[in-house]
C-alpha cells in the first residue's frame, strides 16, 4: 500500500471515547494533521530545505516525461518522505510512465481523467473534486475505488474565508474517506484547529521557490504544538441514537 495513504488512514480513524468500565484505560495517542509540500519542478540543490517538516512531497505534472524525471529526482534525493504527482491535463496513455519514477501516490482530476488510472493498485489514488459539485455527486465518492479526496475550485490566497470553511464542512459531512485541502503557507494555528475539527486530515501548501526556504518547517512547528482531539465532526461517522419521547401516564378505567 502507499506509504502516504497508510498514514492518512491512521490519521482519519478517530479513537472511540471510553465508556463505562473502560474509563480507567489509557487513551490512544492523539492524531496529527499531515502536511504536504507542493513544489514546482526545480533542481534538488535546496530541495531538503524547502520540504523540511513535510510528511509528503507533491509535484505538479502536466507532461508525463518531464514530470516523471522531476519526480524521480525528488524521490531519490529525499527518500525519507513519500512523493506524489498531481496530474494536470495529462492523458491516460501517459500515466503509466509515472509509476516507475518513485511515485507513492497521485492526485488526479475527476472531470478529465479516464478510468484506466485506477488499474495501478500500488499507487495511492487521491481524487480531485470541484467544490461546486452537487450533494448527490459528492455522496457517490465513498463508493469509488479511490483512497482519499482533495477539494479544489475555491481560490486560496493569503486567508481562509468562511465560505471556504463552508465548502470543506459540506464535503466532510458527505464522505468518510480521508480529506485533504489546499491552504496558504501563512495559515494560522487557530485556522488549522478549525479545519481539523471540521474533518480535514491533511493540508497541502504551495512552496514558493522565490522565497527563502523554511516556511514548511515553521508550519510544522505550528502543527506540532496544536492539540488535535480524536473526536471530530464527520457526517457519516456519527452514530444516530433513536429519540425516545417522554413517557406519558396511562389512563386507567374507573371502577
């Protein structure tokens, strides 16, 4: 299985709250939001500094040949973390060329990727979905042969808006698969806390190579200091408890 997907699954599995006689048992360690560094195709000279603190690396790929080479260089230079390719307008016939280049997972758009992408069982498969999809389409994602979902379509600049949070909450309420969302590198601790409680398992940050390295490492420090409770709001994971109406007095016949 994909190394990154394995970690995502462990993060997304919330520990049940102790009940009854289990109150005295030790609590499971809290989960930690994963951090994915999304880099352009660059050299490997300063690569380690740019991805320091990331749980995984991601390379946007618009051409299979050049993208595969970049992915292979990155995976060879920094083998401590899994690497993935984010397919951007790439054809089905070009996809198999990525599988032998050190890719651990791939992100592919639902609207333009042909079904043949799921034939490679070794790669983790993350489905890119538009934020504007209807509820019926979003509900169908849980039945698809994909491992996780990333939401796109809403511009994320220097801040996270309430509308963006509403879109994330809507998707979190409708699916149980691990959820990734893009966020700006300057995201704050309070915003990360809200995203986690909404149901986000991993964040994807775009690395600007025109800026000094170290931004991902600083974000890692922020994430590590946060308290991520195991209990979160995910629509399908909740248990519905039947509502019992209050007992009413039974009329008795007079003798």
